[in-house]
C-alpha cells in the first residue's frame, strides 16, 4: 500500500487531535483512501508533555527543521497559529514543493492571497477547511458542492464563544461580564477574549468565505466588525418582546458589482433557524440561485471536530497525489485569472432595519423630540415601546425602524445623544428580518 508521509508543525490541542486521528483511525482512513497517511514527524517545542497519544519512537521532535527539511514528507500540517512564524514555515514548505494543510484562519484571512500565489507558482496545494466552522464542511461546500450556483448571501454564527455568552445572557438574564466569566470557567473563552468578543475571529472567517462565494481576493481590511460586549439583558428582553433573538452574525451579501461583509450583533426572528443555534455551536445559511437556502450546523471548534476537518483535507490532498492531479480544485473556488478585486460596500452605505433604545429623562415631549430628529434624517419608525421601569431616573424608550441608511442612522443618534434629556448613549442593534416591510 502506498504510504504518504505527513509532517505536523505544532502539537497543541488541535494538533494532538490530528495526531490522534492519524494514529488511532489509521485503518478506516486507509480503507477509504486506498493508501496510508503516515505520520512521520511531529514538531513541537514541548516534547515532554503527556498528550494522551502514543507516538512511535522518534516521531515527536522539538525542531521544526526536521519536518521542513525532510525530503520524504509530502504534506505539512501547520497547527502553530498566528501570522508570524506560521507564515514563514508555510512559505518554506511550499518552496520545498510540499503540500500544506492549515486550520489557521487568522493567517489565511491576513496572508491567504500571498500564500495561494506562492502555492500556485510551485504547483502545490494549500488546503484550509478547518479554518472556518470546525467540522462543518462549509469550505468544501462552497468550493465544490455549489459550483453551479451564483451565491447570493452567507449568514452565520461562526464564533462559539460569543454564541455561548449570548445564550447564557438570554437563558439566565445575567450581565455580559458574568456570562463571559462563566465561558472562561468552562474553557470556552480565553483569558484574553478580545479576538472573540470584539468580532475579529468572526471577521477572519467571513472574509475567507466571501472570497470563496464570489470569486474575490480575500479582503479582511474592509470587513465591518462590532462586538457583543455592549449587549445587555434589557436589550435581549426587548428583542424577545418583538419576536427576536440576538446573535453575533457574520453577514455577506452580493450587492450588484459589490458585496456587503459585516459582523455585528443582530436581531433575527424566532422562526429563523439560526435563532435556535445555542451554546458553542456554529451554523451558516448559504443562499444560492439554484439551491435556495441551505444550512450547515455543527461544532465550530474543539480538538476532535477541528481535527476531523484537517484529516478531511489530508485525504483530499492524498487523493490528488495518488492520481497525479495537484491543484485539481482552485483554493478560492474560482480558476486562476477569475479571482478579482470586488469592492466592499462601506458600512455607512448599507441599509437595514434597526432597533433603538434611548435612555430618556421622563419629561413631556421627549418622545416627539426623538421621533422628530429621526424623521429629519429620513428614518421612519415602525413601532415604539416606552416602559415605566426607571434606571437612574431615565425611562427606556425602544423603537424599531423601517429600512434606513446606516449613515443617516448614525447622524440621527449622534444628535439625539447630545440632547439634555438623553441620560446615556443610544443603543443600536441591526435587524435581519425578510418579513419586514421596507
């Protein structure tokens, strides 16, 4: 049986899962592939830690050069993370004619265009299924299953940490800080959770998926992002009264010759399947002209779900090697020469329905003053709620708008924030609801 030697760079949580699958599921993988994926070398600076994996003698080493310079290794798996040394190691592996598999979404989002170009020059493949959605095969779906479709939109929950936190606030009525602490205790949030809760991790993922969906170069710089740290139980309660749940959504939509790509907390109807995706689970809806809407759902992170996606890439690459057909599938789904720059619509130019919450001093005429300012900026109100519960002498006034332009909304809210009767900055949450009238 043909052996395809594999080298693994980094043996942390996911790297250990990859090694575990390659060693302990060797027979089933070989039966499906018709060849053996042989784990020849694993490089990690910590060779003493017990990972619960029985590595054969000489496989686990401390020096990455033992992987990169080994002429027998045909595929290098990068599990180091970050955009520094990981980038350098991938470029060196490519230069040495080795195929590469990575789960590094930050690197693909920031440097993917450079890495794909390098792989193209050397005639090797760079696969990255595990970089988005864990075990959900969203990249394979866009790259292979939906090739006959013109993709209209991608809307998804792509960060398990944020989804867990919002689920806890919704279910238990606790404040954001308490939900975050709970996520950290359970191991779902890092000690420094900034990349997750401020939307950066989700932005990496939707930038990658948008490139695959529309045939565009990866453009992380123009993705709008807004995190979840300002979401309160009060807003979640009001959302429920209107028939909505709040989720951190990645939203990508085709807009003529441009695209929208944005990440922010969003109100979605109870009837939307995404509203019922809770805990650490991920899900994404893809809308194509031939298929309509399809939903992928599963674990977006974790040792074994992510390792499963990495091994899927390894098997695909091994099949290419066995049949002498490298670069059979273009990395960004579109053939070279057809991947182009597509402009991203600035957030100021998008239109949406909005939820506003104002903390207003309870005086006569306040509601009409706020409504008047919104009206002067072309923002039409669909419904209003004014609750009697006071917070620091202020009464919450909640409004849902008809479709409006973001720039007009921001101008109106800035004017309202300057009012003497405004006790706190207005809260804005965008709404995705196809049933609403414009």
